[in-house]
C-alpha cells in the first residue's frame, strides 16, 4: 500500500525558511519521480517542484525558482523541499505526489503558513 508521511510544515515569518519531508513506503521509491504540489485556499492545486528518480533532474514552478530546492535520499525513501525566503503567497497545504502505473498517489499534506 502506497503511503506518504509528510512533515515540517508550520508557521513562519516572511523571509523565513522551512524544510518539508515526505517519507514514502509501499513501492520502490528509487525508480519513481517525485513531486511536491501545493494548494492555497480557494485555488487549484499546483505543481511546485519535481525530481527525477535518480535525483539528477529537477523542475520548479516559476514562482519558487531560486527560493525552493527539491532533493531526495533514496536510501531513506524520503523527498525534501527546502523553502527559503518564504512569502505570504507561499501559504498553502503542501502535498507529496508520485505516479505509479498511471495512478496518482498523494500524501495527506502539511500546512505552511507565512505570516507576520
């Protein structure tokens, strides 16, 4: 059974940093591309960052380029999202995601709130 356990969210002031973690289980983590999405209140879910299975290729939404970094540790079945220079518009629930055989899987989400 595919499962994700996300953590690391919280309340942070503008300009601050957070590191999200997503521990995966129930599938062969090291051969799957992984992504982080987010959904703000009243908005559609959007792709934030993605990383290929070997960690060698990453992609970012324009809104987070230069501020967020996605990495993975295949020995720990974990994908990370380092978020720096956070802005109020980064406030959202952040979700871990992968595709396996054309099925999409999601974590439960972790809340990130950027506010003074």
